[in-house]
């Protein structure tokens, strides 16, 4: 598929391509309209926005797959999908890859946390034995129908054991067939710089506002050799702030007038959801 090739090219460039996250099709459409090359379907975002719960492993494969399908139907850019731990053991992982690939994923991220997982920037996490994650990666590689659909293997061992353990795990994941790896939650620029130097596959960095990892910016991350930089929930966090400000103003003033500068226009909203295209389609078939 063309979209899968795009992800492959992004990984190969190692130029710290910025990939914002979306928890739904509307946010993904904004990401596409702004010219980003790919969108990250964020598990935390789905949990927060669609269920109103924290990122502690409460979402199901079906909920994620339905979101992926909706987003894939709304945008033309490729999707990198957060599949958490694969939603169970190796058999669950195999089914998850099949379902998410059919739903529209061009890359799928798996992690080595114990199921149910927690956000990588939370405390109280645990990781499975390296061998268990290697088996999941092999199952994922076997499950994909298109060999150009990428498997991204994430390790959370840095926060739980050590950076050395995280690097060793990532290297083992690459040997098992992962197309890229993702060492979650390094805590310094030195740690960020070490990761691409020690690993042979393309690397993913995750910038979480308020999280454990410093944000040096795209230029620095590109010089370190990262391929992709995720801003998984920047859109969600900004939306939360904007909604609070607008509705607080409405509550306090009884009108939207005072907060009108924070609102998209009616026309902008219709443009974003492509109403004119639906109007054209209705005229064509009426």
C-alpha cells in the first residue's frame, strides 16, 4: 500500500518527522490539513476523550479498531496506531495486528508492559520478560498481511529497571523483527542522545507535555538520529484548555461574545468536515 511505503520512507529519512496524535477523526483531519505527513492514533487519547478515563489499559481492541477505521476513512495520510500490549498474549497480539491492519494502520506500536498497561509517564508500571515481548513481536510480524506495514516495538524498561536494560531490550526487539523501536521516558538529553547511537533500527521519540522527557525540538532530535517524534496528546491537551476557557466564559457572561476569538467559525467547521463534498455527492445522486 502507498501509505505503508510513506511510513517506511519517513522511518528511513531519520529527520525527526513530527507526528501529532489524534483520538478521533476530526483531530486527524486537522492534522492532515495542516500538512503533517502522518497521524498517531493515540491510545491515551482514545481513553481520555472517548471514555473519560486515564491511560491505564481500560480501552479494548474493538474500541481502538473502530477509531482507527473512522480516522482512516477521514484522512489520506498514513496512521501509526498505538496497540498498547497487543491486548493480551501472543494470540491476542496476532489478532490485534490483523484487525488493526485491516482497519487502516500503516504502522502498529506494541509495548513490553504487563497487561493491563499504564501510560509510560505514570509510576507503578511493570514489564514482561524480554522473551515474552520477543514472542509477541514475532507473532506480529507473522500476522501482518503486508510486509511494508511497520511494527514499532516500545520498551518501558527505562523507568522500571535501567537505561541499559531498555537498550538491551530494544536491540533484542530489532533482532526479533521490529522495524523500529521506541524507548519510552528517557529523562535527560544525554539519555535521548544515547538511544539512536546504540540501536540499528529507526527510532521513535515521544514528547509528553508535563512528562518525564525533555523536549529539545525537532532540529536537535534530527541531529541525534530520530526518525519520528510523537506529540501524542498535544491536540487533546490544547482542546481541553480551549473548551474550559470557552465554557467558563459562557458560564460567567451568559454569552459566547466575550470568547468568540477562541471559536472556529461556522464556515471553518463545515470546511473541516468537508460539507461541500457531501453536498456535491447529494446533488450527483439526487
